[in-house]
C-alpha cells in the first residue's frame, strides 16, 4: 500500500476570498424601485396584438404613459356618456 503524501498547505489558515470584479454597491447606489401608490389596483385584460400596438403608439404620440392614456380615454368616455 502506498504511503500518504504530506500536505504542503495549512488547512487551519483562514480562506482568502477572491477579489470581486466590481466593488460592492453602497445603499445610495442600489437601484430602488419606486413604490406603487397604495390605492392602485391592477387590471388585466386581453386585446388583439394589433390593438395593443395601436394603443401603445397613441400613448407614445400623446407623450403619456399607457396607464395615463387609458385613464384619460376612460374619463373621456364617461364625460361623453353624460
């Protein structure tokens, strides 16, 4: 039976961490998600792809978010209904 070879490293030495590719982020640098207002309720519905594309283009042309655009359309509908 062969003899065990002696280890030439110290197993009790503290492990060294390899250097990170980038420096860790500070609290200010971390990307923070804006909190959604507490009174908003999500609404989900399905539209044909062509209608979604047209709605997104209309919102972009009006320089509005999709949510603001849809709310404006809804309020306009309610005013026209009166």
